[in-house]
């Protein structure tokens, strides 16, 4: 009798994490991907304009992201990440020219040291996030943290937008707390930043996973778009792909690791978060590298929010960027380069070659109402189907950690 097969539909990070977990347990797995390559939003590619490998979007991993780091350790991808020697978050105010470094420490003692805090803040300002979980699941970040204060403008606002891809006036206080309690409240090890090295995100998260799965004979079918499901007696009995149906055996399982809107079309009646937030990314190739810049830096007082340095490429990320999506790429490049040039002290420098990437559906909007629409891993009424994706109810926002956690959770449920 043949071994039951788990069909994972979607080879983004959630689907790959699920496949790796199941293959490690000796389970038979088959991966299906609608695109011609795996990775979803977490991927790298060679850009002909810049003649460099760039990432679809910039991502920062932290030491608290235990599920993502365990996934990388299993597939051998952690070596493709880089980290700074010291645990610190550098910032620069583009309006005032002031720079500072946030240095979380062991225990709460660090908040009493002005040199480790944001300028203009007081030690008791850092206690305010402890109230985030006390206001209920409908509370917004702005209901708890004052955004018009120095710490609000210089820390809570940039962190909220970066973590939740949602403005504080609409963002869920509960979701921000879910990250803060795992990071800032856990000391420097939990806050240690990891970022993609020369091989990009694909070199850490995708290519090693594909090689690991190939070595275990896990097939990946690309260009395999799921168009429908055949359901009988509370079970999925066939997957209807663009090139024909694939029948399921009585013990086979299905994991849908697809975007929320696609999943909603396949499963009418399933409640999913349909509101999404956009992210704007800009990649500039400089004439020469700027090694004096840190590998990443938070920016306030301008349009650019986070800057990442990789060789002679500087990459800018602007989250909650819906307002910029209709602007021409040339205008956006000029606008963002003005912020970088101010940071570099070269305000008259001409804009170098730039690639603009607009992610219109970068992640679900982390509002209280939208977060309440997130489903669990199990699909009501279907015994042999599970869901994975950072938009499912992981307790985390739409992050790499949330995506990996969702895939690993689905894999564990397959085995129960």
C-alpha cells in the first residue's frame, strides 16, 4: 500500500516550510506552484537595469524569530544571512540631521541610560507598551501609544509601520504587542538583527530549501495553477489544476499555502482578511559603495523609512505605502533619492540608476477588524485540508516568522 501524500499548493515561504517539516518527518510530499519559480514574495532576482541581484522587498529577521531560524538551520540557509556584531538599531532624523542608536539590554536597566535611548525620551516612556495588551483586541496602537511625543515620532511610529505595515491610527495594538513581547522585552539576543547577505533572500530562504527537498525526492511542479476543488462528503477528492485534475487517495491531505484572496475564491464562505497594505521598495546602484553606512538604518522625517546596504546597492523600504502606488516610478525614485542624498550629505548628487518595486498586496492590513477575519489552520467541514500563510491566525503580523510558523503548524496537524 502506497504512503499517503500531502499536496502543498503554493511554494512560497509558508508552503516550503510545511514541505520541509513534513519531509523531515519522512512524509510523502508534492509541491505545486502556479508561478514558474518558488519563493512568492520572499525571493531574489537579477535586475538588468542595475546588473545586480536584488530582493523583491527588504526583510529583517530578529533573534526572536525562532521558527524562521530553525527552518534556516534545517535547510542550511542561515549562513547566507548577516548580522551586526552589536545588537543595536541605528536611526537618523532627516529633518534635523540627528542620529542615534537604540541599544536594548538585559532586563529593564538599559532604559535608565540616556545613551541607549532615543534622544528626547524619558525612561518611563518605555513602559507604556506594557499597556498594549490591556485595551482589548479592538484597540488601535494610537489608543495606547502617543504618536505626537518624541518617542512616538522617533520610535513607536516607525516600528509600528515596519512591523504591521499599517499606520498607528489604524493598526492593531494586540498584534504590535505580540511582537514587542517577543523582542524588546526579551533582551538583546531576541533583538539581534539578521539581514540578507550577497545571495539575497533567495540564497537564504528559497534556494537551500529547494535543494534540501530535491535531495529527499520531493517533487515541485511549477506553472501548476489550482483552479478548483472537487469536494465530496466533507473531503477534497481532487485538485483541479490548469493541466487537469489530480485525484486524492483516502488518506491524502491538502495544504493550501496561497494568498488570502485566492484561497477565498477556492473556498467560498471561508472568512479571510481581504484588506491589504502596500509596500514600496526602491533599489539604487551607486557608483561606489558607501561602507561608512551601517547595514541597515531607520529613517524618520522623510519619505524613506528603512535603508539597507548591500555592496554598491542601497535599498529603501516604505511601508503602509498605498498613497504612493499610483505615482510614476521616476518621480518616486527622485523623491526617495533626495532622502538618501540628505543622509549621505550629498544633497545635489544626481539620482543613480534605480529599480522601483511596488507590492500592492504586501500583507494583510493589520487592523483590529481585518485581523479578526484570519482563519485558523483547519478548514471547517473539510477533514483533509489545512491552510498556511502569514495571513492565517498565527498570532503574529504578516512577517517571515508568521509565514514559516504557519507552514510548520500545518505540517504538525497533518501528522496528527
